[in-house]
């Protein structure tokens, strides 16, 4: 199975290189290709929109692609992606029992239905507004709720999208031994990077 981890790193984003190094270690360990793009395909639209454009360009060349944000870290270096693959897409539920799921760490299988879904997201009339507003999850979640959408493997949040941040100085996290990826959602503040490095490298 041919798997790529796809990242977009643009602008000044604190913690991004930590994210890339962590993904590189993970890919090396499991034989996946790490693809780090440092350019926008279309400069006039947001990085969130460009992540989806890069996905559209890369997915046809692989059996599966993990779209990984530059504000994530691999906490489960030993855990491979293959057991999580579905015939569609794999992502973490926003909360327990919810159908919607969060973006930032999403595994896409190369199937006709998934390629069609990505095309539909990019051509949704209001997709640009959502993507410009950094809410790429909205058009995906809406289209996945429709009949004929590709299947979704909905994981509990702590698996693929565990949190790790310090809202008021104290550590807020749901990382467990099952956690593969941690998503700190934004630039790192203060000791965030140090804490992450100590725990996960
Ligand atoms: Mn993110």
C-alpha cells in the first residue's frame, strides 16, 4: 500500500517545523512518503482552500493520503495508519456520538467516490467562504451527510485529533496511549512547543 502524508506549511507559523520533523520521523518509520508543500497553488485563496487543492493533486498518485495540519504532532510513532483505513475517509468525531468530525488530521482513501467528494467540496457555491474562514470542515461535513457519500470511519477524538494546549497556563489534553496525532489548533504559545517536544519526541 502506497501512503503519503501531506502537509502545507506557509508563512510564519510557530511550531510548524516541529510538526514537520515529527511527521518525517513517523513516515520514515512506516515507509510513507512525506510531502511538505511550502507554496500555495492559488495565492488568491486561503491556505485552507489550498490544502484541499494539494489533496486533489496528490491523492490520485497514492492509495491513501493523510492530510495533516502544521499544528499537529505524532504522539504515537509506533502506530501505523493502515488499521484505520476505510473505503472512504477516516477522521475523528468532534465529540462523542456526533456525526460531524474535525479536520486537521484526515485520512483519505483513493476511490472514485472520495475524488468526487473533494471535487464537490471545491465547487460548493459557498465553499470558498468556509475555506477562507478556516472552516474546511463545513463543506465536507455537509456533503458527507448526503446519500451516496463515501463511507466515513469515525474515530473517537483522542485517536487522531487529541488536544494539547495550555489555555490559562495549565495543560489541557486528552492524549492516551492510543493517540496517534495531537492537534493543538493554532500557533504555539509560550511553553507549548517545549512541552510537546518533551512529551512526544
Ligand atoms: Mn490545525
